[in-house]
C-alpha cells in the first residue's frame, strides 16, 4: 500500500493532475487500485491545497509529493 501526502497550488490543479494520471476515472470516481482520496484542503499558516491518497500502485507525483512532520490526517492500516 502506498500513502501519498500531496500539495498543489489549488484544488483545480490537483483535480486536473489526478485526472491526467488516471487516479480519477471521472471527477470524484476513483480508478481501480485507488483505495482513498482525502481532501485536506487549505491548512492555516501552510501554503497550498492538500490531499492524501492511498493507492495499491506506485504513482509519480513529482514535486507535489511532500514530507509532513506533523500530519493533520493519517490512514490507519
């Protein structure tokens, strides 16, 4: 299982990236192998729009993937 913590400039950019990577089959419909998409949104005092994704497959999110020291959300596996 792969857990991704992601940051985008805004929600629209994130959705467009998810669609282009095949994470969404259509907006808000997960592709096969995607276990969860959590919209964290804006975080006070932190730039960007945030998502957490749980996936069976490896996905390259490039510079949108971030390391988080004090996460607001965690998946319990």
